[in-house]
């Protein structure tokens, strides 16, 4: 656990916040580069990325608050510093950002599926970098394990609630590695000839399957409003994967040629 990059007096720079900023800027740079290659307005794409980030942060916190029973018992905690600094639940932000992006692209006359394809590699890479921030902060931890690559958190000043002194699955690193590989696959797919919507479809399919598998190794608080054998994140992962498979098999009406 490495929660702070540095501290000067009472000021400290949290590692998680710094890596999230790097993740956002890297994802936006990569998407803007692909937009220029495809002749899409990079200004509109950058604006969309900024708006989606803001909507995504709000959506992630809303889902976190909705599912955490502590907030229902103590609603005043919603307005605390800990809630403000928490990352929230990724899927809440992802779904909110997708919904906003759809209406924004329609209003700006951007081709929905083709523009979503441009964002897919950057989203994967940015999310992977963000998971490194989770690892540094000690959140989203895994279940206890005796595997040789298990990690043990020891920082007594942590505020995430991660168990200290217990070897755990480094689920944050599992997901970061998977997202890096997915990003490479998506870049390869994007630069080849493809049907519009197939790149974002491939991302949704691959990430949905990865997240579904990783959740078996994650420690959960037992919040599962849908019931059944899986936690909520796994049900959402299955829905995301099915949606991705549908886009991948259906594709759009327009074929996108390979880039130079």
C-alpha cells in the first residue's frame, strides 16, 4: 500500500488521485489521436471525454451509496470527506457515462458506434491505470490466499478497511494486467478493417468476462440485491458481455477501412 506520493506538512498528494488523473489524460490523449486518424473532430471527442468523466464520477458514487447499507443507516456519511475521496463503483460510472455519451453524440452529430469504437482502447488503458491506483490505496482487495504472489497490506493509516497482515489476492493487479492486454487487442482491431461498433463490442465482451471472473476472487460486503449465486457486479458483467457479443456479431451498417 502506498496511499500518498509525498507529503509536505499537512499537504499530501494521494497516489490514487494522481494515477486517476494520469489515467484520464492518457485515455483522452489516445482517443484524440485515433479521432484525428479517422477524421473525427478531436475537439468534440475531447469534450465528450471530459463530460463523461464528470458524469462517470457521479454515477460511480451514486451506485456505491445506493448499495452500501451504511449510508442507509447513517445518511450523513454521504457528505463526509471519505465519501468524496472514494472511487465508487466502476459500473455505476460506466453505465452513466455510456448513457450520457449516447445522447451527447447524437446532439453533436457524431456517429455513435464509430465514436464509441475510438474510445474503447483508451477506456481500457485508463481503467487499467486506475486499478494501479486502487492497489496503491488498498481498496477493491481480494480474498485471502496462500499463492506465492499474494500481497499483504500493512499501512495502519489506511481508510479503505482492507485487512492488514493477511496475504490477499492482488485483484487490482489482475484487472490492470487484463485491461492492458485488452487495450492492445482493441488497438489492433481498431487499426484493421472492421464494422462500426465491433471494437466497443469487443471491449464490452472481454471486460465483462474478465470482471465476472475477477469478482470470484474479490472480497464483498454481501450486498446483493439481485440474489442468486453471483454478486451484483457479476450480474452486470454478464449483461455487459452479452451486450458486447451482440454488438460484435451485429456490427453497424458501415464498414470502417484499415487505418494507414
